[in-house]
């Protein structure tokens, strides 16, 4: 998407996801590449205006921190 075509008056969404069983998917390069390639494709084709993303490492406590949040 061309930056001059962005209309920030439209809603901006925050999306978060967790993998069932807290599997370490991104230690597998093929899994990580699939996610990055998909985000790149959606951004290049204008189907998604991607401003930022973050991949966070799993915590030692599994999902315990989420439960206390």
C-alpha cells in the first residue's frame, strides 16, 4: 500500500495470538518463514496495512503469566 493512500481515520486493530500447548513454532525456520512470507504477501497486495509486528519468545512458565494477567 502506498503511504499516501493510508487513511488513519479508519480503525486500527491489534491482533494477538498464542499457539496451543505453547509450542515453540518459530524455532523451526520453515514455520517462521511461512508466517513472515504471508505477512509480506498481504502487505504487498494491499490486503493488509501492516504497521508493526512483534514475535515474543515463550516464557519459562508456559502460560502462567497470561493467567495471572
